[in-house]
């Protein structure tokens, strides 16, 4: 049986995000951009604009000071 990696899914917790933009700046594939909508915290959180280009490098996840973003990858048959 051969398993393929599914497309990575970017999960952003708007409740934790302070809108610093580190994830946006460090993404090598430019997958993230600043939202044009304010969150409940009064900040512009990141949103995925090119999610299909995500390589699951997890740079955004590792550098987020608030643990507000993470990548989910799943194996599929």
C-alpha cells in the first residue's frame, strides 16, 4: 500500500493571534497575507491566500510567538 501526502492545511487561531505578521514575512512560498477583517482581538490576522503552494515547512508554526498557527498534514491512500 502506497500512501500519499494530502495537501497541508493551515490552521490559524484568531483568538491567539496578535497580528504581528511574523508568519507572513517568513513564509518562503508567500502562502499567507494579512486579512482585511479585524479579529475579535482587534488585529488583522493572517489568512491563507495560496494554500495550495504550502510545502508544510512549518516555519510559520515554529516562529509564531503565540502558537496561533499550525500545519496539519494527513496521509491518504
